[in-house]
């Protein structure tokens, strides 16, 4: 059982390291159960949201930078919250 838990943690860790390095496609794909399943679902949700936001930021940058379109708006369904400037 301890080996199985360690494998689950390692798999989740590898996915979060990939995201930290900018890989917004990599998700936790292992057969994970119980408490680790909640972590897997959370990490995968974060990856999807970050990927959506990155796509929209890139799209808006191109609109403003190359097409001089001002007033564009990002479309990010199922992404909640606000940017916090510190």
C-alpha cells in the first residue's frame, strides 16, 4: 500500500513540475484513488484553466500588437476569480 501511495504522489508531483516549467498540456493521468483523486482533479483543473488563460493572453497580445485592435476581451469559460496585483 505504501508503494502505491508513493507512486500516486510521484505521478502528481511530475505533473505539477511540468506545469511549473510551462507545460500546460501535461495532466495527472494515473489511476489514483481516494484523497489523491481529489488532488489529481484539482491539479488537472488548474492545468486546464492556466492553459485557457495563456491562450487568451496570447490571442489578445496578437490582436493589440500586430492588428492594433484595442478593447479586446478575453473569453475564458469556467475560469473564475480575479487577477491580484501586489
